[in-house]
């Protein structure tokens, strides 16, 4: 059976070719006609993507102000004559500029000859640690290819590695801290000393990323930070280490910096702080910074074991209950602090059992700042007295429930002399100064993921809050304002944070009060009775009876009502300079011209 031929339209390709050419021509013409619209649309899409990224990067606490500024700008444009039209033209122009076709970027050139030499030297230095005898396809071998091991690399202006990502064999013991420390030491030595490196181990992908860290800012001075009650800024760290920033005044302007915030209070998991460092590392600076931050929200007890007068600027200030530097004063102050902690616990417990809120004086924060306790311990041992650290057991164990916070600072060489209670209950740790990695690990519990710098400025170190990660730390400059070496800018910054001076508590002597007529008669009768054989004590009791009568107002012109024994009925308690005042009146020996003395005994502080 003969086959019928297919239709010509299916066998002739000329119409199909003409149709394709027509469609291509129409598409090119439409692209030329709609090219401005396509460019503007592409630009608007890029502008929206850029705005979305900036909105995501803006901290949440600043988004409200940003929205307010944007709304104000839209309102201003709407009110200006021809404002919407000008705004539309501006947006279209910006979209056209952003959506223009950019020339394709040329692929980055490979490393220079000097950079290739550095990478090859790094590769050869890692061969003894990553190579294993018997490996059929070794990743690291002598005279091997470094390009298969180093996946990413970048160099700085000096030609030294600034970022490096390398692969290592799966059989390498990356879970062993010693093995990892050897690799980090080799990379640190071959990449260039004098810089700080961060090592990120990706154990799942068998990759190690080395990054050169920029130096932390040292131009931040003491100031009021934007924090709430119970938050204390220990210092500032790397931007990618924390998820929060604070506005700080530095130099001639204000910028945002990532802080290391220590939270205290009844719900804190790290209620106490231990600071260790070498001499001149900035431990006293950190304690002074903490004291200035907490003074507006609590009371502070300062004990300076070194006795150098570094805390003299805090003396006689409102909220500062005392600045002690001697052994006797330190023991008395710490004993009072232990009793105060117990009192707070008992008072709060009784209030809760009665179904009431704890009194305000038990919820008012009390800070105990102890600098160089080992020096006081040495003096106490020489004099055969109790170690001041033993008196810290109650505030350390029960301070969180009693709103009592303890901050201890000492030299890292004397860390073994610290008591067991101090080392056990201070879970927030700070190490300052050029400490060795072993010293940092012994204090913080884990080794740092960065290498120490060669030259460390004062206040530079590491911080770890509880079981969290280790952060690099730079303490804000808070020098002693009375030190001659302090700059004028730092001196004024610290003085501006100091509270006002408390009213001085003085010892006064009252003038003799003239005796009344009734008192004169009774005194004469008592004197006559004394001649008859009565004792002088009976005469004093008779005079006290007169004092307790209607003439009390004449005897105590200051408004105190005194009874037998001289202590006022009100207890004599008054808030003077942050201390309890106990007014004691001493009676005379009998007679109209007897004088009375008045003194005030500081017995601590309580809420009036």
C-alpha cells in the first residue's frame, strides 16, 4: 500500500524559519522600547532589597526612631509644593541608576608570587601534623599541592594572611585540646606574630578557619551606659560575639559597640564576680568602673587590701557605706556584711510567711567590692587573726537571695591563696593582662579561641559568664581621678559619675542649759539629803525625775525627748550620710550647771 505524502507545511522549513526570525525581531524591538521600564523595575527591586537588608541589620531598639524619622520625611515631602512630584522623579532617577547594566566583573586574580610562597610554607609546616603513614591519598604530603588543602584565603596590605580556610583529614583528632593547640600554634607562628587570631573548628566538615581579629577599641571612657538595674557593663568585645550593641560616646561622636553585660540579682545564675590579672593589667580599673555603674541603684562597700588609696574618690559619697584599707576595718566591715545578709534573709522569710512582700531594705542591692584579699589574709596570718575571706562565706552563699553581690579582684599569681568559697561561688570570671593560655584556661575553665596579643593595653583580657563562651574584653577607661598621670578628659569623665558628697557626721557639744526654779529647789533638797548621808547616785536619780517631767523641752532644745539613761524615745536613728545615727545624751554629775555631751555612732545603714 502506497504511503501518502505529508502536508507541505510540515515538510517545508522556510515558513518556520521566517516565523522565528519575526519573533526574534519583535522581541528585540520590544526590549528596546521597554528598556527604560525594565531598568527602572530592576532598580526598584535592588533598592527594596537594600532597604530590607538595612532594616534587618538595624537593632530593634532603634527601629522605632527610624520609623518616626521616615514618617516625618514623608509628611514634609507631602506638604512641600510639588513635593510628591519631585519625590517621584528622584525615586525614578535613583531606580534607573541602581538598575543600570553593570559591566561583568573580572574574575579575581590568583595570589601573587609572595603570597603563594606563604601558602606553600603554611602547607609544608602542617604536613607533620596532618600526614599519616599509610594513607593512600594523603591530603598533606611533602611537595604536595596546597590548593587542594586551602579552600579560601585572603591577605592584608603587608602580604600576610588575613583569613584562611583549610581542610584537614578526617582521622585528625580535632576533639583533643592538645592536638588543636599544636595546630593553632603553628598557624600563629607562620602567619605572623603580633596579631590576634580567631580559630573556628568545624568538626563536621573537617575545616578550620583562621581569622585575624581587629584590635578592640581603647578610646571608650567611663560614662553612663544604656542599661537597666541589675545590668553591669564589664567591657566591650567583638561585634559577632554578642547580639546587642550600646551607644557609647568615644572621641568626637557616638557609635554603637557590642558590650559584655553581667546580670545580677535574685534571678542571676552568676551572682558574684572574680577578676584576676597581673599588676597594672586594669583589675582596679574594672572594679572602679563597676562601682560607678551600680552606685545609682545600690549601696557599695569597698575594701582596698592593697592600701594604695585607689578608691579614695569614692569616700564620703552618697551610697558608699565605707572605704576600708586596714585589716581591723576590713574585718569589722565584712562581719557587718555577713550579719546584714543574715538579717535580710530572716526578714524576707518572715515577710513571705506572712503573705507579704519583702521589705524594701531587703531588696535594695548591696555590693561588696574587695580588692586584693590575699594581702589582707597575709596580714591576718601574721597577727594571728581570722582570714577576711572566711567572712565572705555567708554573702557568697546566700547573697543572691539577699540582693548582696560580691566582687573580688586579685593578682593572678596569688590565685592559689584565694579561699575555696571565693573560687566556688564566683562563676563570672575575668582575666586581664598578658596572661598565658594555661593561666586563662585555669581561671575561666576553658581555653580561649584566640591567641594573645604581644602588646596588651590596660584593661584588655578575656571574660566568661558562667558556662558561656569566652569573650575578648576591653574595660572602659576608669582611672583614679586623683592620680597625677590621669588625663584631664578621663578625670572629668570619672568625676562626673561620682555621686554627691554625704553630709558629714560631726561630734557636737551642747551648751549648759540653765536650771529651772523647780529643778533648783529639788537639787537643793537632794544636796541637803546628801549631807545627811544619801549617795550621789540617788541625787542623780532625783535629777533624772525632774528631767523626765515638764521641763524636758527646756533641757533638749533640738527636739529629742530624752529619758533616764539619755537615749531618745525615737531610738535616735536618722539617715545621715548613708549611716544609722544613734544619738546618746550623757547626763551630768548633778547640779544646775551640769553640761551634756552629744555624739553620733555610725552603726551601718538602713532605710529610714
